[in-house]
């Protein structure tokens, strides 16, 4: 027996991450579900009571404050305890980046359970999802925001277990590179990158030298200059505008940095790029005329 409130969604406006279902259930003794296979990810979080979760030959004993992940196309079975049946809520979701976002939380095929100390916040988020169930545009955006909020709450203190030192280092590097790619247009410093990744600046330097064979400062500068070269080639932005678009507030500093890495000034690079492009166009036109 199960008393449940459920929201099912079929139209997905977003691609990176989207809500498929959510619900709240108060289970009776030994109430079970499965064995079954689901088409998308599902996260359960236990508010009260306890129960068991089975994946293959593995059994997990779970209680209030803990949760479990169901992966797509994996057969699972779960059952409430006979003496103290659980009360739980769940969210079902999919998306191109769903697996990556779960990895950020430390959840994957090798780690399917977790604990969180924010039961009230997680529950309220799911209640908000259930309340905003109509298919209008405003609610679609609201549901998407609640889904990301759910992940943000889990990320506060979820017990993340990284299987190896190398994996942990790779996560730091990936997050640092993501931050640089998203913020290179601003006058960010390496200290900002380290703060975002939540590690010391000197440790970030060690990781970049080890894994990227360059310092984080060199990576940031190279990325900015690469983006600047693209803008010089395909736009008519003035040099000062290109500099600002790539995080340089001083055009002179930008010109010196550009020449150091490209061997020519921004103006010389743009002129050469246009000449090369025009030459290729002439060759292409000549080829067409000779057909």
C-alpha cells in the first residue's frame, strides 16, 4: 500500500537537464516496487522510516536522511521495512548533462547512495514542483529552476566519495577550465579561479603544471588570445573592443600579450588574416571558372 502524490511530465523544453516526474509517498509495511527498469534517472530521498534497495546482487539498507539513485535501463527493486516503513520523495530527470551533474555530486554506477542533512529544503523544493504542475511557459521555467535548486541543495553537504586521487585532480582541472571558458571576458584573476574550485592557488598551479603542462595563468592568457584571434579574423570590432571582449581593460597590455603569443600585433594579424581569406576566395573563384 502507498499513499502518493505524483507529477508526470512528457514535454521537455530544455535539453541539458529536465524534469520527468516527481512525487511524495508514504508507504505501508513491505510496500515494494519492481523489479523494474526506468527510462531516466530517479533520485529518492527518505524522510522517515527505512527500507532496502536492490541493484543486481547488491543490497543497500537505507533510512531517514539517506537516498538512492536509480539509473536508466538498470533493473532495480526497493521495499519498505515491515516495522518502520519509509516515507520518501523522488525526482525523475534526464538530459544531455544529467550524468555529468550527478558526477558533480559524487553519484554514478559505482556509488548509488548518499546522505544529506537538508531534508526540509529538499522536501520544500519537491512540494514546489508538485504545486506548479500546469504546462504553461512560466511553470516550465519554474520547474527547471526547482530542479537545479534540488541539485544545489544536495551539493551543500552530500557525502561525495572520489575513488582516486587522480579522479579528484581531474575534477578540479575540469571545473577550473569551465570557469575560465565562462569568464575569460571579465578581468578575472587566478585567485578567482582557485576560489571557485575551492582549492588553494598554489595547489591549482601544481595541478595545471602536472596535467596541462602549463600554469593556470598561461592557460587563461592562451585562451584569451585564441578568442581574440577569432574576433580579429571574423569581425570588424576595433582593437580596443576586441581587448575588452577578451578580458583586457588596457589595449596596450592586450597588444603586447597578443604579439608575445602570435608573433604580430593585433592589427598585423587582422590584415594578414584578411589577405589570406581573400586569397582563398580568389583561388576558389578561379577553380569554379575553370570547371
